[in-house]
């Protein structure tokens, strides 16, 4: 209820810039945990899907956890589940 539809595009662009800026700083073999407090696909699994397509040295690491819902890329917790807000997680690693 806090966001307007126009916010999603702006926030997704900002998150894309963050990923693109931080990724070169990660050493080969390193891991990056991408987390948002959002339930919107544009900020979450679609963001990671595009990042993986654009960065051939990136791969998703499957999170071996039993919370949330598995998505094509990452995991989503929906608002109200286990008394939590909505969150998204994806673990990326940089290939050697």
C-alpha cells in the first residue's frame, strides 16, 4: 500500500544499477545475496533473470531452505506468512 505503480519501474532501475555496480567488486568464487522487501516480480525474480542473462560469469545458487516459495530464480516470502512482511532472496555466485 506504500508504493505507486510508477515507483516499481524506478526502484527496479535503481536495483539494476546496484547489481551492476557491485558485481565487478565480487571476487571469482564469491557470493552475493540479493534481497528485497518487495513482492513485485520486476524487482525480484525478473531482475535476477535479466542479470543472469546479461552476466555470463554469474550463476544462481539454490537456497536449501524450507521457507518461502521457490521461484524460477530465488525465493519469495509473501506478506503475512509466518508473521513476516514480503521478502525476496536470491543467492548469486561469480564463476571462477
